[in-house]
C-alpha cells in the first residue's frame, strides 16, 4: 500500500551524478543505504501528501512544466532536519527563481483545489536534496564529517519535474521543464 505521493524536481545528469556520489560515500561507510534501497532518485521535494489523485496532478504538473525553463541550482551547504527520520541533505541556495518556481507550483495546485500541507507552503518550505535518511543517531556526526569532505558547491540545473508514489519509490510521470513532452 502506498504511503503517499510527492512532486519532485530532478537534476541534469552531471548534478545528479554529484549527488549520487554523496549517496555512495555514505553507503560505503555503511551509515545509510535507505535512499538506494527505496530506489529513490536525487531530487528536491516540492510537495508531498498521503492522499492525492495522481491523475488530477498530472494535468497540473504537465501544464506547469511546459511554462518553466530549466532552473539553475547550487548546493552549497549540508544540513539536517529536526525530525525522527534523521535526514542529512544538501541545501540549495534559496534563490528567488527557486522560491518563485515553488510558489507558482503551489499556486497552480491551489487553483485546482489541492490543499498544500504546512511543510510545503511557500512561507515554510525548506528546499533540500536528501543524501542520507534513517541515519543512526550515534552516526550523525560521522555522516556530517564524511559529507563535509564533498567539494561544495555542486551546481547544475533542475531539468524535470515528476510525481512519485512511495515507498518504495515508483515514478508515475515526469515532464521536462520547458516542454509538454513526457520524459
């Protein structure tokens, strides 16, 4: 049974490979392999909900993606969220284009009657790209140390937007930014 759905922002191949390197470093140290195990893909989550009609979202996301250009991204810091999932992430510089992109997506969903949960509302959303989840508490410091060895910032572009069902992660659809053609 599905735990939920998420709209995710995906990267160009070079940036995706940089994030995968971080995943693999953490996995090789046996700190966390969760993202690899659930068959995730490097991403920034723009919206998530346990209950949503995927077919309703498909039209919204397709129309939204067709009006957007690839989005420049720069991940310059490492962080963690204060929750029980023990997530470590790369944080993108919160540029005006990134924040506007998210705001416009939320606006498009609200116009279609989709409620945006608190953590994904534009005034409280924290953009991040997970690099490790379910890190044992006694290994958080080691994980931070390992990730600090990455050569930051890593830069590139957001190229696609898609909807996944989780967990495990299964992509339902994705669209290239600036195009109405399914990828």
